[in-house]
């Protein structure tokens, strides 16, 4: 049966997962929500953001996901300002390939020149010489996909990227990218309400590639689903902790990256690492 909420809050209880030659605890943190709505602009209270990020590390989370488009060019700065010099086991993953000309706009730019500039900016903001995991944020329909991946492969060869990941891709795109460079992770939307990337998850399982589900809680509407309410009430868990525990139980390659600006919500999310859902719970959640 699932353990009680009074148990130790520690992301390490979720077990570990390989990201290439790196090993991290299997519950990460998505830093996008440290910013305002639409991941635009600076947070109102920078000191609070510092406290959240320090609590992330204290709770055993050693994988933080961000992107240059969050802010834009703000989220990465917040992480380095709060945590640099970084703990030796901390892996910071970032992404390039989306631009933000205005608040509600997310526009693909997978041109190799842009990706090279984006990477250099991320290195500077994060105060790193090499990004441990650099992800193509989204395929650009106006640029051949393999040209975008090839640019990242070139940057990997010169030592500025340790490992390459993809985001918002199909199985065919994953397979094509693997013909250019080793791919260690895929980040697609996946949650109890939206399983349209089930085939991509299956491919990641077959290939031993980490799968990072973005929007892991499915939003407020997802958390209010009747089946989540019923099982969460039965187990004495929050709807969020149950949704994350389901993801962890769904696949051994799953690495959820929930984000929040609230320390209370952060601590509640980490409770998912200690849960072991049984066959009845998994059946009832679907």
C-alpha cells in the first residue's frame, strides 16, 4: 500500500534513472513555473524564487529542466543566481529552438545559426562551459529536422553539449535524429488525460531513453477528474501527488518534471516519490 504523507520527503525514493552517462533521481523539477503566466517576464519576488530552488535541492531533486524561451532568457539566470556554484550531482537541462517575440507567442526556430546562438546564451546565463542535456525544444516546419539535430551534434562534438535530447517529436523524428547523434531523452506532453505520446513512450522504453512528460498534472481540469478524486481520497494523497505517482508507476523510463512557485506544492509533489501504487489503483486510474 502507498506510504503515508508523514514519510520522509525525498526525491531519491523514486529511484534513479540514466540520462546518458548521468544518473539522477527519477523525480525532477520543471523551472518554467517560477515565472509569471505564459512563462513571461521576471518573477515579482526573486528572493522567494531563490528559496524555492534551494528547497528543490534540499528535497533530493537533482534534475532541473528549463529553456532559453522561459522569460525569455530569465529562467536560466534565476537558476544560476540561486544555485551557482552548483551541487556536484545536479543536472541542469535546458532547451533551444523556440523564440518569444511577445507574451503569448511560441515560435519555432530550428535554424542551425539560431541554435548555436541560443546555446551560447544558455551557457553564459547558466555559467557553464558545457550543458549536460541540451534539448531541441520543437521541430521547426521551415527547417529540415535533421539540419537542426545536426547543429546540436556539431556542438556536441566540440564539447559544448554533453547529451542531446528532443522535445515535441514523433517516433519517426526520434528515429531520424538517432541516425545523426545519440539521443538520451524525449520531452513530450503526457499525463492521465493526454496519452497521445504513448507510442513515443513505448519507443523510449525499447531504446532505453528517458521520457520527460511535460504538463505532467494535466492542468486544473485534469486534477479534478473524478477517478483522480476517488483514488486520491482513498489513499489520503493530494490529486497532484497521485498523478505524479501514476506517472512514476507507468514506466521505468519516466522522469516527471512538475513545476511550481509554491514550496508547499513542491513538498507535496515530492511525496509522489515514496508511493507504490498497487494494481487496483492503477486499474482505477486507467
